[in-house]
C-alpha cells in the first residue's frame, strides 16, 4: 500500500506539473471522498492550480451537481467509464476556470461488489477543456477499503500529471 508520505509527495509533483504549464484542476470524486483534492491542498500554493473539489458520493448529487444523465446511471451504473466521463465534463462546466477535471467512481468495499464489478473496481476520467478526447480508464485494486482508496488517489494524481504533460505535447 502506498504511504501517506508518498501520496503527499506525488501531490506535490502534480502541483508542480500543473503550475509549470499554467493549468488549473477541478476534482469530482466519489469513492475517494475528496482525498485527491485534500492531498493537493495539503501543499502551500495549491491555490495556484486547484480550482476546487466536488464530492458526488450519491447518484442524486452526480445528477444535480455535475449533470450525469440518469439513463447512464441506470444503464451502466455509477461505477462506469460512461458516468465518470459525464462527471468530468460536468465538473469542467461547473468550474469554468479549470483546464483539467479528474473524475473517480469506484467500489472501495468491503461490500458492494458484484461478479461483474468486484470490490476494487475504480473508473477514472481525465477531461481537458482544450478539446482533447477524455482519457478513461478502469482499474482493479486489491486490499482493504483504505488501500483501494489510496491506490485510486495515487492513480488520479498520476493521470493529472499525464494530462498536464499531454497539454505540453499539444502546444509544441
């Protein structure tokens, strides 16, 4: 399991990657419950790059706050790439100063998993206001609830770094 110290260090690296490129981020989190934005804002100067963080734990809030389509929730479930894409795009619409949005929805356990979506299934989306196609990924993490949530936060921070670097590549 990744340590708290390692997560904080990675968050600092993420802030620097965003700052270097003049990018701002908004998070929209479900199973991580705000952990990603908390890690980012634990660093002084985070306000240079963090627009804010949304925790949309319930399906109702996913619909009301970031305009996830109820049909997507009914058809694919909250833990799906379809839904995290809608969450990320909705977060960008909500936080108009943000350049990137990271969305996370998953099953941290210990209950709630199914054969199709076992505990440890986490979906991610990184959306970019510059028109790049959203990056969507589904990962399967092992361990207890805390381990899964930390692994998901780590992956989200790594995706943000990749997204910042991709913006660099696009502008060359």
